C-alpha cells in the first residue's frame, strides 16, 4: 500500500533562517507531487506541483522553492523565512494515469516563524 | 482562475442533527471531491464524484455531482461528535497532458455539540 510521510511535524524558526520540509511517498512510482499551504483562514493554496524528477511548477510567486531530487521525494525550501511564511504545509500525491483524480495528503508540517 | 464558493463557512449543530453543505463554481468541473480535515491533520478523502448527476454514499455521508457540473453538495445524517472538523470540496478540470490540479473551497467548519 502507498504511504506519504512529512517531516518535521512541527517547526519553530526565526525570521531570516532557512527552511527545509521533506515529503516522501512509498509504495508507488512516478507520482505527481504537490505542496499546499493552509494559512489560519483555512483555505488550501497550491504552491508547487511536480510531474517528475527535477520538474517543478510554481503556482504563486513567493519566498519558497521546491525541489524533487528523487522520484518519491519532494522538498520545500526557503533561504530566508518571513513572518508570512507561517502556516500548515501539506504535501500530497496522485497516481498518474489512474483515472482517479484524487490527491492523498500527508499529515502536514506546522511552521511558526517568529 | 477557477473559484469555488463553499457554504456555509461554519456550522454549530446538536448531535443527531443532519448537516448539509455545498460548493458552487463558475466553471464546469469533471471531478468533484469531498475531504475532511481533523485538527492538526491532513485532509482525508470522503467521497469522489466523476459523473454529472452522480449520487454517492459513504456511511452517513452522501454527496452529489450537480447536473450542471458547476456544483456539488455533501450531506451528513445523524451527526456525531467525531464529525467535528473542516470539510473541503475540491474540483478538477482536466486541461490536457499531465497537468492535474485541484481547486479547493475555503472549507466548512463543523462543530457538533453532544
């Protein structure tokens, strides 16, 4: 069966520090991968998605970047965090070609920037 | 871009009551999904709808894909305390290639008083 893991689960970082959130998927190959941010207002905002290794599409201009160094690994990064980067970050995956347009989410990483 | 209007934003109900929430869009979707998010967790898929007019149940949950393909509703019957959480609708319009992206509503926060 497929599983998705995110870490760390919780992170408190000072303004200006770097960030690295990691997401890995097990039990499948060549998944579509997504990073969402959920701010206090509850809505889910798509940040990045990837259809393959090294292929990253950015949805909104921001202080963050994403990378996919391996097939089942998706990393969200920042060189210098801003207060506005605080939020709940969710990684999700989808099996391409499955005909089921369903995203499966990880448990999330809560980032607080002070 | 595509916009989803989800209502109501929040609901406070007594245990045992039925609940109804809906999403509307100005765009036509070919997939509607309903997710539930427990506090501090990632959203979990409840029901997926793929055909206009489709009515699908999952236990006490029932969802329908609107005939116009621009709306969907979710009903919860005989609510229980563990139904508490945020419910999201999500729509997807396949635009070709490998570009699958979901548009999410802002969520309905459900509180159930025992």
